[in-house]
């Protein structure tokens, strides 16, 4: 598909608009100008006839004097007697029907064509019993209007030229802003950040520039978080790898006493499981961001789901000295049971890890007409209010709290958030009323 520059299109549209306006003006004004000119000529002809009829002798002398001084014009006059006798230069231009009309009504206002020439005729009866008639061809009027039309056409052509000039200036002004934004976008695509974006006097283009600037900031923030995340992940992976390598070298060198081999094996298994958890979380996150991630929705009993959840985590909670409570009523939601269980497992795991021995982790439900909310609470140290906005950003809380408390891979809450989004749910985080944290999964009831 061929594309044309915006500047050319603006220029062509402006010129086309100027041409259309000029054509419409010509079509509308030329008949009006011609009609007005003829009406004005007729009015002048009527005034001269009225003057001649009111004071025929004085008017005749005045007309003779004007023609002597100014030269003969294209008006001609005639006198019609009561018996129908016509004298004067205009007599040959009157028809018998027009003479009869003038004698019977005392007035005559007509337009005739004589030898292919259109003439205006006006006649009035005088107080002395005869009638005065004035005749004027429209040729002189049309010549005057032709000159006016030429001037009008020249003005319209100048208007088109002005419109073209304005369109050229406008196109360059507008396309300069668009080209600047496109150039900035290409620089962003090439990896450059902090690209300066100019301002525009046109609000829409200024908004476009602000949007590109906002995109620049968002990309810089996102890439910064990605770098922090990769650094964090590499640090966490390096630790078990170092342990694995150290113990493996010790085993290879025979530096581990036979009595310590089982303990060394347990350490190797734990570190391997830690690495496996990292890899599993990374793969889960990658699958969630893929386009072919499938959701198999069906009717799910929330009470049954929470019973299974409590049984699955009971042993782990007893080992950690944490009490797990599940409080719910009869409710059914439309969801993927495996994905919803995966989401709740991640939240419970996070709560158990954050809760000290003797604490409580509770899973409860709150129902409304349109929503069912599954709330997971703990009695741990909670989250700094300033960090609540970054709870679901991968690796952010992990980097901030890994030297303060027990943390996981830094991916669990991010996975939970993406799972909820993929299933058409939403997940919210807040600190508890007294202490600890709360994570609420809001499930629409269809």
C-alpha cells in the first residue's frame, strides 16, 4: 500500500478546499452580480422615464445637455401619442402589443429581444396625455458586469494562492511535530532512553509528545526493574550453585568424612530443590505471559477448594508452628480450579513464610451479590506502606526484605497477580488491622 506524506495531503486538502470555495463563490455570485446590475440599470431607466413623464420639456433639455457634455449613452427615448403614434429613436424597438399595454395601463415595464440583443423597456404616461418611453440594451450592463466578474475571478485566484501558501506553512508546522515524535520513537526503539521531546503549539501534537515522553519514562522504569530482577535472580542462583560446587568438589577430593556424607547429601538435595524452585517459578511466569496460556473455567465449590487447601498445607504449618484456619460458607464460582488453587497456594506459602512460630494464617471468604472475595491473612511483620504499590512487581520486595526476613524466590506474588489477571479476577494487598498482611482475591460471580 502506497503512502503519501502528511504535508502533501494537508497541502492538497487545503488547495482543494480553496478551489471548491472559489467555484461555489463563482456559481453563486455571478448570477447575483448580473441580476443586481440589470436591476440597477432598470431602476435608473425607470427614474429617467419618471422624470421625463413628470416634466417632459425640462427632462428633454436635461437629457440633451447630458448627452452633449458626457457623450451619447446607450439609452434611447420615444413619445407615444394617444392615438398610438410613436416618435423618437426608440420607436422602432416597441411592438404594437407594448404600445397597446402602455396606452391602456399608463405604464410599461418589459424586456425584449431585438436582433438578438436584449433590451430593457420602461414607459410612463404623462399628465399631458402622451407617454414617455425609455429603452436601454443590456450589452453595456453586461460589459460592466464582465469587468466585475474578472475582478472577482482574480480575487478568488489570489484566495486560492493564499490558501495554498497557508496550507504549505501549516503542513510544515504540523509535520515537523509529527516527524520529531516519530524520530523520538525510533530512538526509543533503538534502545536510547531520556530522549528529549519538544513541545508543540497544537494541543493534540503536544499530547502525542507527552505520550512519547511518558513511554520513555515507563520503558526506563521497566528496564531498570528488569535489571534489578536479573541481578537479584543471578545472586540467588549463584548461592546454591556455589554450595553445590563446594560440596561436589569436597566429595570428589574425598574431603568429606563417611559419617558426614548423609548430611552433605541432604544439603545438596535442599540446594537442588531451591534451584528447581527458581526454575519452576521462572517457567510459570513465562507461561503466564505467553499468548497460548489456557484457562478451563468450570463451576468450583469454594468450600471444597479451601478444605483441600487446608489439608495440603497442614503438615507444613505444623512443622513451622503456624496455625492454618479456613473459614468459608457455601459458594460456587466460575473459575479454573487448578489455576485458582495455584494462586491460593502461592498466597498461603507467602503467608506461612512471613508468619513466626505461634502465629496464625487465615483464609476466609466474603460474599456480595456480584463478587466473592477470598482473603488470606497472616500475623507476620506486614509490609511497609510505602512498598504496597510494588508488592506484585517481580523481585522488588525480595530485594528489599531478603536481609531482613525469610523470603522466597521473589516471583510468587508476581505469579499470583498474573494468574488472577488471566482469570478475570483482581488481587489486592494491604496490611492487616492489627498486624500482618492481607491479600484479597476478588472473584466475579456470574
